[in-house]
C-alpha cells in the first residue's frame, strides 16, 4: 500500500514575514545598489543608511505580524535620515523616488516569498505596505517644508542688521530693525538678555543646514516670543530676552543640540550668563564665544550659568600665562602623572573630595588605605608640598584643573 504524501499547504503570512526578516540585509543591499550608482565605493559612508533600512524592515515585519500599520512615531528615526540627506543636497524628487523604489523592492520580495499561489496573501499584506510608504512620502514632504521654513525665518528683513547693531553696542534707530526689536521682546532697554553662540565642527554642508541649526537653537524652549537669531558666516547667534532662570533654557538647548547631532549637524555651543539690558549683549556674546571655544572638541554644549565661580575662573584662565605661574615642580608632577595613568592625581582629588580623610578617599577609589597613604606621600615627595597645608593643597588642585582645561 502506497502512503500519500502530506501536502505542505499554502504558505502563511507568518512564514513569509519570517523569511522577509531573515533576508533583510540582502534586500537592503539590493536596494542600495540600485539607488546609489557605484554603491560599493560608498558603503562605509552610507553604513548608517543601510542600518536604517534594516531597522525599517524589522519594524514593518513587527507591524504586519501584529496586523497593524506602522505608527508615525516609529518612523521618527527615518525623518532624521531624510533631513540629513536634504541638508547634503538631495532633492525632494530624489527622496520620493527612493521611497517608491523601496516600496517596489519590498513588494517584489513579498511576491517571491509568497510563491506562485500566494496572490491572496500578498494582497492582504499590500495595504499596510502602501500605508507605510505613504508615511515615508509624508515624512519627505514635511522634512522639505521644515528646511524651507528655516531658510525663510533666517532671511527675514532687518534681523541680521539688528543683530550686528546689538553685538557692536550701537543704538537701534531704523524702521525694520525697531520692528524686529519689538517682535523679539527686546524693546525695553533694561531687558534681561542671554546669548547663545554656536559653530559647526565642520563647515555647514549647505546654507540650509545653518538655517536649520539656527531655528532649532532659537526655538528650543518653545517660548511664545521668538528670540533674535541669525547666521553669521559659519556661526549661529541667538539673543533672547530671559525673564526666567537660565536652567530651563539650558535643558532645552541640550535637547535641541542632541537632535541636531542626530541629523548630522555637529555643533560646539556656548551659552552666556544673563546680562541686564541690551547694552550687555556684546559682553554676553563674548562669554558665549568663550564657552563655545571651551566646549568638547567632539561637539557639545557648555553653559556658563551651569558653572561654579571657580570653574568659570579656570575657563578664562586656562592659558599659558596662568599655567606658567604654577611652580615648576607641581607643573612637572601634574603633566607627567596625567600623561600616564593619572593615579596620583586621582588620589589627590579623592583626598580633597573626602575632606582630607584618607580612609574615605581609599574607599572611594576602591584601594587599601595603605595604598592611598603611599600615593599621597609620593605626591609630597615629588612636589615638596605638605598635604596638610591648605595653601599647598589649593595650589595642587588649581594646577590639576588648569591642566585638565588646557588638555580639553
């Protein structure tokens, strides 16, 4: 008797989606090769775009498996890539065509994986796929509108000229500039002001990138009154009336800075203290520039209002003159130790932080108390300082902080 073989049956949506997930890397490779001529030569530069494609397929598979569309919030990360492409010079038409090509690649993959008898299954999955591509197209349009709006905002009449007047300490007496002064909440000569100064680590790839950065930093707190802002060559400057304590603004600027970094706009940003009156704008700008120059070299934000007085003095004094005033033995000790593992300096700073309690410092450093005693004695030997003398301790601490600021 011949046993009948059991039919494998029609392929299920779960099987198709599982295969789609397994093939996501190959699908993205095929898409990138068709989208970008000479893709092999640009693979390293486009790695983030490749990773975004794989993540998008994973999200699509999750949504289709759950029988739901991809949500708008799930595609937020794609918007960052779209803005980055636009700021590199891509056009709206090119990005729309890229979205259409992506739809075709995914559609062809679904048809192939479903097999010749899977027409009904492909039809069932097609609606969520079309909705997904529509969301991508909407994201392209919104990103284009956002960048165009940024360009218009930074090109408004009188704003750049008004900013130059305020930075130079000149009186404002011309029509359009007076109107801009009132619109920015700066009409009162005694208004409290704060200045933000930013500069990209690399030149802005496109004028639109500078405009996007300016709008993002200016609109960060979401206040009802828009501040004065403009692009000045390779820098962005914002002058804002600040009735509130500056910490709220600093927090909002930090968030905006992180978002710009995701979009490929890496900035060094400095924030001044609050100054009384429009006459304080030049001094506030100098502070913001100082903070910007001392921001991390990899891009970052340094807000002077967040510093303690001594930290601000180090910020201003971390130059060759201040360093030359440090006694030679202390200079040599600090430079040599920081160039190596920095164990002695670390022990010294822990000793200070623990109110000169050696046992507490040892616990903080996770070492034996005898080790901490040995290191402190070694510091005294190398520097001729007495670590029970407050003047000597202060000189050592200042030298360490100056050295760290100089290195930064």
